[in-house]
C-alpha cells in the first residue's frame, strides 16, 4: 500500500471516529420539549393538532406525535447551533420526505434539486396543485433553551411553494427591494417559491 493510500485511510478513519464521537456527545431533548419548540413555526390555531417529527434519545429521526390536521412540523436538530424549526402543509410531505431521503443518502443540495426536478417532471414525485406554505422559525442559541423548549424572541419567515411559477406569471421580483417584500426564488422550476422574510426582531 502506498503512503498516500495509508494517509487517506487514516484520515477517513479519523473523520468517522469524530462523527461517532459527536453523535454520542449530542444530547437529545425530551419529546415534550421538542414538540413545544417545533410547533412555534406553525400558526397558533394549528399547533396543538400538528404532526411532529423529531429525534429519539438515540438520535433517530422519528414521529414524535401523530397529527390530526393539515400541518407537519420538524423539531430542531440539536447538533446544530441555535433554534431552527419548520412547519408545512401536509401536501408538501412527498417533496420534503424525498429531500430527506436524498440527503440521508449523501446527496448534495444540487443533486437533490436535480433529482426532484426530474422526478416531478416525470410524474414520479407529486407536488401540490395549489400554492402550499412552509413556515420557518429561528432564534440564536442564547435565546433558546433546548431542554425545556422555551424560546425568547425568535423570527418567522414564510415560503410559499408554487411550482413552475415565474416572475412574469406572478408579478414578483427576483429579489426583495424592501424589508419583508415578497420575491420569487427558483422560478420556472418544481421548487419555485415565494419568499417572505420580515425584518428580524432580534
């Protein structure tokens, strides 16, 4: 075996050990705390009955609560700094689940985009026929208590998926020209969506 091959093998082994150590050192909050924080991204009237995905005490991505309305929420990833949770209309679930599966398989952002674009065009992956909303709620680490799910402040942004829409079909600009102004991202693709980011409170 060449020295370069030995060095590469050693580096890969070190990275795997580091990832394993990180996974073991991550503390996963209780189911109740995860749900409490996750649903903050949803409209208040939809929080109590929303479906919630989160993490088991072993770090497995699981369903924490089976919902009964049209909202699906994702708990915060404790391996990442700060709070970042999201909720979306259930009709977006096939699109979101496909993205999670591809990410788990090690695909890059562009590979995920290209795969879903091809699958939507072929009819294998179905997107909602009507505009569907994703809500994202975030807060810096110093304002978030992961153990209890309590958050001080925080900011919401809104993403309205409208597949294959364009600036011309919606009248929206390709970038915001004022704070909180709606604009369209990824126009003309399966992932076309209207972005609305209100000015941060924090």
